[in-house]
C-alpha cells in the first residue's frame, strides 16, 4: 500500500504525478486549453513535467518531482526547478514552478528581481498533501489532484503572494555588521527564532517561546546552548549586549522561514554575503552548492566510505557550503565533522548549518569540531585525527 521513499522516481513517482496533473486539468475543465508534458527539454535541461498551452506552446508552470521530504527542502533541488523556468524565459505564459515529492510541495514564482530561490517561494510555503505510510496509490493521486487543481487555478488567475524575502533581516544585520557586540547579540536572538521554527517542523519542542525572555540575551543564549549551537550561543558579557529589542516582524519572519527551510542554506547565504562583502578578492566566496556535491562525490570515489570513528575536514570552510554538501554524500554523523575558518563571524554560520544538518539529533554530545585559525598556523597534530580533507 502506498509509496515508499526508496521507490523509483521515474517508474513510480512520475506516473502518479502525471495522473494527478491530468486529472487536475480535467477537474478545472482546462484539458482543451492545456496539456501535461512529461520529460520536456528546455535547452539542454530536461523538465520532469510542464503544463503547456496547446495553442501558444507556452508554459504555464513547471513541476519537478523528487522522492523525499528532505529533497523538497533542498536548496539544490529548489534551484534546479528555478533554472528550468529561467531557461524557458520568453516561452513562459506564467513563471510558476513546483517542487514536490507528491507527499509535500513548495510552489514558486520566478522573478529576476528576486534572484534567490527562497525569495520566490509562495504562500503558504510547505504544503502537506498526503501520507505515503497510510494511503493507497489512488488516495495519493486524489489528494495530489486537489493540490494541483488549486495551484493551477491560482496560476491561471495570477493569484499569488510571496512567502518571505528576508530583506528586512538582511538590512537589519547589514546596519550593525561593524559593531561586534550588536552583531553577536542580535544574531543570537534572530537565529534562536530561526532554529525554533526549524524545530517545529520536525515536532521538536526543546526551545521556549522567545517572548518569555523579554530580550534578555543571556537567558536566550543559555536556553539555546543547552541543545548546542555553541558558537552562536556561548554567552560572554564582554562579547554580548545584556538586552536587545528587535522588531517582532523580523522575529516572526525568521520563525516562519525556519519552519519552511530547515537546512539554513538560504539564511547562511544572506549572512555570508554581508560578512564577506569586500573580501571576495581574498577568497571569501561561498562554494557553489552543485560544485560542492560534485567535489564530495569525487572525494568519496577516491577515499571510499568513512568508518564511524573517522573524521572529515574542511580547513577553510567559509559558511559551510562544501561541508554541508558532504554530509549526505558520506552519510556521516555531526561528531565526524571538523571545520575551520579564519573569519570568526563565519563560525556562527557553520554552527547553524552543521547543527541544522542534524536537526533531530543535535545535542551537546553530538557536536562537530569548529576551529578559528589561520590555515597556515594549523599544527600537524590537528591533521592526524583526520581521514579526509575537502
């Protein structure tokens, strides 16, 4: 009964998706105006599905199908879906796209003035469509048909609202980037809410509502560091303000965004851009996520699997794109990760990403090793505990 995440994407997921898309057009009486196309090329890229206007041959929307909920949350796959619509420019009736594993889905609308994929995400954000474990194939198709029908109807009517842009968050942090105490204090408070939002998605309720602390930075840090993320929340009165006041709208945005995007790729990308502004010529450029996966796969093909006692290291980790890509490739635990970067502000981003790379298990006893050293000054003894350098 039902679908398993291990089932074939093309042989199991795609036929059910096609049935639901076709049924959705019929439900809306749009089957004469639009048609479902499977595996349509746009340039050298192959789209899983698209809805095409039969008269104009232009695309109403693109649908990218993956297998797991984690795939739907993946920045890599979200960008992959965006790239199809971007490649279709000039051939789009409307610039909408959907990323789904049939059980969950995000809808997006491409806009070149909103260049980051998270800025193109539409309300209500992540939609829960069905349950693979308790529903039959036909029940899944029926639920999926309803979801696609509602989405297509909105797309035809050009009815949409963007979820969140993080612009207010980015502007807020940009204004205080040169004041270290303000930066650390405000970042701790804001990332607390982001992490709390991410935890709600996996039904982890370890963190108290931030409103209980009345802006008391020490209490907020003490609450969060019980879990981990110590490079963000280890409180020192010489490095943190005692109390801060932050707009409720920014806190709400961060909480909501965390509940929709638990992997922290987008938040880290925004902060990395602020932290490293003007330092790009010194190499402070985040690794492309696709390139990171390719490098990790290449490293694995050479080194093989890592045993549970062996460690993987990125000695110039930046905000963590490369090491984050390696987590899934090597299937490693957080305690097997060693990272280093000379920029102390990037350590907070590493702590965030590596913690949320293991959202269900992160705690004080399952911690990655995060160092802040000039790579030229790293002692050889540091390297002896490592199996692989990325």
